[in-house]
C-alpha cells in the first residue's frame, strides 16, 4: 500500500527536495552515507517540515499508522 520513487539523478540535494515538493509527495525520505551506516532515514513532510532522523523500523511503523488513519 506504499508507493515510492527514488531520485538517483546527479541533481543537487536542494533541487531533488524542490522536485519532490512540486510533485506533492507526502513524505521525502533522505538517505545518505551516514543514514545507511546507522540504519536510519531523514524524513521531511509535504509541508517541508523536517521530522528528523528515524530508524527504518520506526519509519515503517509510522507509515503503517498513517495508512490505517485513512482507511
């Protein structure tokens, strides 16, 4: 029940964030080298609110709660 796109382009980070905002994604999950090493993601919302770093397992549970709210 979750759809995801990955931006592997050579665009700058700011350009990738802006493209995601224009596309109206509900969440933007930012994964860099440190996130890979820590097993985390940095989360931004559609409103560009930075939720911060979260363990992947916690993020999955958060998404499940959001999905359940809209069913």
